[in-house]
């Protein structure tokens, strides 16, 4: 069976390969990404909030 490394699979099926050997399979997967912001306001900000990117998880 030939492997297609550039094939995009839409849906819930996912396989993890090490070299050419399948080692894991998932029929449901979820990825959560969050970004915390930090306040960078100064006296020059006036009444406006100013934020910058902080830690990502």
C-alpha cells in the first residue's frame, strides 16, 4: 500500500506514523489553542486598553 504524505483528510479519522509504520489511530480528535494577553497600557494610552501577546498554550 502506497502512503500519500500530502493527502488531507477531512473528518474525524487520524493516523500517526513512525517511519512507514502506523502506531496510533484516532476516530475523534480535538485541538485547543489559547493565547493569554498582557496589559501594556501607559499614560499615553488615555482611556484605551492596550494588549500584547503573552503565553500560548
